C-alpha cells in the first residue's frame, strides 16, 4: 500500500492531546524516586563527560608526546585514558541498573492504579467499551511507557549532554574547524524533522490500531460459539484482515521512516568525516591546527551524528510512549462510580423488605426504560418479573443493585432508601444466580469459595451438597481440586449453574436475584437446579426473572411489565382468571400438557397489547 493510499484509508487520526500535561502526570509517578533519579542523573553526566574525555586525551597524547617525541609521562596519560573508559563503563552500568529499578516500580504503580481504577468505574463504562481494548491499555500501552523509561529516558538525557559537551570541546579546540564541521547540521535537522513529523503520527496510529485489534480479537475468541453457529468464520476473518492491514500499514510506515534515520546519519557522518579530514589537513598545512586536534575532531566527527541519531530515534519512541500514557490517563481520569452519600450507613440485620416507589429510569435521554414502576415485596416473599425483551425486567435488578441510579422515585430496603446505604454493604446482602455463569480459571473449591473467601473446606462442601453439586464434583478426576479451564470450560452448563448456586449458598445473601437461572438446561439437570434454588430461596426475599413457567408459577406474586410499565400483578392463578396480558403469554403444550410463557409479538397481540 502506498503512503497516499494509506492516508486516504485512515479515518480519525489519533493525536496527542496535551503531551506536556501527560509528561507532568508521568513525572508525578517518577517524583517518588527523586533521590535515586538524582544519582542516576549524576551517573549520566559522569558517563557523558568520561565519554567525551577519551578523544580529547587521545589528541593530547598525539600533540604532547608523539609529535614532540618526548615520551615522559605517556604511560600516566594512557593510564588516565584507560581509567576514563573503565569509569565510563561502571557509571553506565550503574545508571542503567538504577533506572531499570525506578522504571519498573513506576510502571508497577501506574499499572496498579489503572487496575484499581477499572474496579472503581461504574458498570455503564464497561457496557460501552470492548474489554480487549481496555486490556490493551493495561498491557501494551503501559509496556510502551516501561520501555521508554527503561532506556529512552537515559538515552535522551545522555544524548543532549553528549552533544552539548562535544560542541563545547570542539569550540575550545578550534572554532574554525568547528564551524566547518557544523555545515552538515542544518541538513541533519531538516532530515530528522521531516522524518519525525511522519513517524510520530504513525506510531500513535499504530498504538490506536493495536488497541482496536486486541478488542476485536478478544471479542471474537470469546464469542466463538456464536461465530461458528452462524457460520461467520469468513466474515470474521475478513474483518480481522482489514484491521490487520491497517495495523500493518501504520507499523510499516512508522518503521520505514524510522529506518531512514540511521541511513541519513551514516551518510552525513561520512560527509562530515571527509570535510573534517580535508579541511583539517589544509588548516594543519597552514599551521592553524595541530595533528592532535585533527585526530580529536575526526573522532568527534565520527561520533557527532550519534547523539543526534539517538535523539531522533528516541523521540519517536517517546511519542509512542506519550500516546500510550495518554490512553492510560484517559481511563484514570474517568469518573468513578459515585461515592456513597455522606450519611450512608451499613446495612445490618436485613429482613429483606423491598419497595419500588414510582421509579423511573432511562439509559438514554431519548426514551424511558421504566416509567412509574412501583411494587412491594415483603420479607421472604418471592416476586417474579415477566415481560418481553426490553420491558425493563433486568433494569429493575440493575437499579436495585445501584449499578444505575433511578431518574425518579425511590427504592427502599427495610424502609431505608438504598441511596442512604453504602454500596458495598448493599451488594453484600444481594445474591445473583444468572443465566450466564462466570467461573474463574482455578479449582472447583476455589470457585465456590469465591462466595466467602474465608470459608473452610467443610463449609464449601456443605454448600456444594445443598446445591446438588457434590455428587458430580466427587466423580471428577481430582474432585474438588479439579482445575477448571477459563470460564468453566470442561464441565456442562448445568454443572456450572450448580457451582454458581453453591457459591451463592456459601455467600448466604439476604436477598436473592435469579435471572433466567434455568435457561438452556436439560430437564434432569433443571430438576436438580430447581431443588437447589428452592433450598437457596427458602427464607429469603427473591426476585425471579424467567420465561419457564415452572420457575415462576410458585412465586408469591408475579409482576407483568410492558414498555417499562407494570401492567399487571398477582398470583399465577389470579392472573389467568383475569384473562389479561399474562393470560395471553401462557401457552399449553399440546403433547406434554406443560404450560410455558411465550414471549412473542403475537402473544402480546392476542392479549390486546399491540
């Protein structure tokens, strides 16, 4: 792909927003190690000075001893020269050793702050973003910062000091020869400016494309079953190819332009050496400079482009790191979940009374998700929520857990507004059994213990028995010590659900929320899950969201939601007798005679709610 073609394909070009402010933020992390940074700076100065001392002493050796033929003191000067190179090596090793320590501690603190911030952010933040893209900020972007601090920081300072010191010594030795040597500097600066103006842009774009790529890969790998179920492998591969091409193109041009730098510098370095040799020879013939000065200048001319080369290369790395740091700080600057109100208190001795009083809520300003919803659940009562997709059933749960805040109305537990209860305390008394069970990679016993981290092995086993999970666990090769793959791979969906119920048994919440807990489960496993759920629900206030009638028909009260409003409530029998909306949702299977909830548009039409 040619560069113009790539420019046409690029959409929103990522730019550095405020690199000076970003550097200040990075310094706030580095400043913790001020004393060690001061030592590192001294070592950088020492290393740079000692590096400049070598050519100077070499020129002195030629002029003072070899040209004059007087070799007294030559051994001492050679010893000083050797000692300077030795000390330069030691100071260079120390500065790198200390800087690596500072860099790793700084990056570790930054990584910890980012991970901690991710757990402070509200649920809506994650709903709108790909987890892979966030992971890229935690890994790739921070790694960019780490690499820059490890090497580029020292290299930048060293190059600046070396160039300044070299120029000073050259001016002191021969201003005229220095002027001749500096003839190539404008060409160097113009060349580097042209290159870095392009590489910086492509490095930033490369980071942006890499983050998007990681998000896409994580999403498609997590959804492999869906991809294969709909035979979308080729479509996914085509999308990956397009994204991969954008990443390749930005990386190609970044590295291509970067590769121009050493070639340009080598060419200019050779030209500089030729100029110094030719001009120095003429000046020496006229007696304006000594042979030692020419040798010193030739050595400096050979090294003259190195600090400029390093500055150009490290500047690109620096821009890439700043771009990565900006992406990290964007997350750190996100508004965390709202703080608890000042008068918020702990929730103790929960009876489980729940009340929604004229609650309204919308995810977007365009329309209401809930409008004037109100109901009361007595302690120990089971409430079932029924309605079509988008009716607001899950939203009721989201508001109860304070993942979202209502736009109007009040939600109370035991007569207390939940806004006056600390979030951690509130959620500690809420238990969830969801359709999509998440299990961590690790042993079965540790996954169950997640409900109560300080639980003993006996407590875990008792919870597993109560959840009807013990019988299948002991049949596994390592029993409770069986290591599950990521997200519970290796066991069935029903067995995952039993483990989640066991985990909830161990947590012993006061209020239970079941969201499609028996969906997509075979009949035999469903019976086991139902038994475990009834055992879990005993004595607890429960909110049940389900489509299967056998899950909700035993509820003390059924709430029917439609278009964000509660349109009916009552027991299964009373709602059937009323022959309203709920009646239109219940269909009897002609073969089995079993009733089930039908959430379909025609069902709503039959009930007169089109």
